[in-house]
C-alpha cells in the first residue's frame, strides 16, 4: 500500500507565491497593473503563440473568439459528444446549434471520419477539444475545415504543454483557449487565456474586454486563499490523513465526495465574464517558470507507467506526431465503480466522470462510442514527482486488475 496516497486532483502552489501575493495586496494594485501584459508575453513565449489575451475563464475566451469571428445565434458548431460539459453548455446558452460528432473509440477525441458528413449549411466552426491533455490529429481536421471554409477553434484547457508536430496545442487553429482553474497545471484561482496568430482578432477582443468589469476585490481576495486551501488538501501527505479516509468511507455507499460536491456547489466566480487581474497575472507569471518541469515530470511518469502496462492493458491512442502533457491518465473499465473502489483501496483516487456524453444537450440522438466512453473511462492524476517504486506499484496494481479493464 502506498504510504502517501495519490489524490484525484493535484493543485499546485509554487515557491514564493505566498510572499508575492501578500506584497501585491499591500500595494493595492491587485486589479490593474503591469503584470497582466507581462504574463501574456510570458505565455506567448511558452506556447509560441503570436498573440495572447488573458480573461476570466477558458469558456469566456471561447465565447469572445466565436463572437469576434462573426458566429451568431443559430450558427452550427461541430464538437465531440464526449467532452467536458462546460464547453457545449456555453455554446448552447449563446444560442449556437450544437452539431455533435461521435468520439473515436481509440483516441477518445472527436471521430474525424464523421466530421465531413455532418457539415451542413449552418456549420461555421469546429471546436477541437484536446481531452485529458492528449491530442487530436490537427492535420486532418485542418484539411477538412479548409475544404469547407470552416473555422477551427482549439479547446486546449487540458493541454498546456502538449504539442502536435512541434506546435503547441491551441496555436494551430484560427484561435485557441486555455483554462487556469481547478486542477489545471497553471492555476490562477480562476482565469483563462485565448491565443491566436491573428493580430487584428486579438486587438479587437482586447478592445472589447474594456467593456467588461474586473472582479470585485473582496471576491478576488477570497479566491486566492481558497486555492491555497485546495492545494493543502491535495498535498499527498495531508490528503492521506484527511480526504482519503472520507473518500474510502463514502465509496462504501457508492459515492465519490468530489462528485457530490460538484452537484451541490453554486455558481463560481470564474463563470462570470470579467477581465483578468494584475494579482492573478503575477501568480501566473511566477508559475510559468515552473510549469515546464512539472509537465516534463508528469510525462516521464506516464511514459514509464505505460512501458510497464502496455502489453497487458489497452491505452488511449495518441497521434504519432503528438507529445501529450498527460493532464489526466486514462483507462477503460468494464465496471467503473468496481475499478474506482479497487484503485482507492490501493491508495489511488480516480475520477469517475471527468468527461461525459454531452449529446443529450442537443436532443434525443445518442452516439455509441461517446456513450461507451462515458460508461467506461476512468482517469487519475499522475504526480510529477513519483519515484520508480511508486510507478512500479501503480503498474502492478493495474496489471492485477486487468480482467476488469477493457
């Protein structure tokens, strides 16, 4: 049994963050200030994007992109049915027509073979989700979009540090967006970034952002320590003594504390359409100095784990020209709850529903692969600093339950 359990979320706080935050709060410059532009420039350097604009969430970034590119109520947007719920929900709320495509059973991403037959007179854009930090085949998608004069927007919320043929996820389509909330590798309590190679598009969006408010100072100052608390709760030693016993107990009743929390929590500050703040930008800029090492460590752990289990267990397929960040590590289970419990008893907490079949949002049509993935995919976090013995332990645990995995 692992002495330090593996939590389902890994929220990080980087050296010097506390000191920086208290110093800036004392100065009073927490809303507007130079760190916003400095963070955007640092993000451009990290991803290779030509333009970057920080906003209050990845979903707001997506909304700004689509509106600025001329999409309006009734226009069709192609999107994978197997997805994180927040993206299609926002599209639907804005009056766009959801044109769901089934997922590929091997990559878990959008089934590219089904895109072209679904295009009709309403279709204006394809939103490509790089789910779990793994990558879609952008060449094929771009070729289809070019033939039909469609926009390609990349949802790179999970994919900071992922590359396709040397290009960073989010920088390949007309525009892309990232998220800095929850358990994302770069976490500014809430927030997001839109990137594009189109300078005119970025400047127009930046101008329009001036019409949106900054968050209330009190709300902002509540969110920063909230993230620190979440960071503490997901520290492996602290988690092992607190959340892990609770999760074990609730698993006896077929419940997962995180899923229960998601059902009862109210609206979050990041759901509002707002400007990004100087305080968040300062935190984000500091974190960017550590993100590369975190991602490379996570990739190292994932690749070593895959070497040990690949002959025994089927894994998510990634394009040969892709370099994934492994935001989440995916498995397919014949019975998710049974696998969830068995992993938990071995000290590995996992996610039952990080993505789901979202096709119900557009009516009664259901997709076979999306439905099967919804019922079978289970994901878990791989801490970037796992040692050889821990990787060997996880591999042995998974091989020991291979009859329960697809």
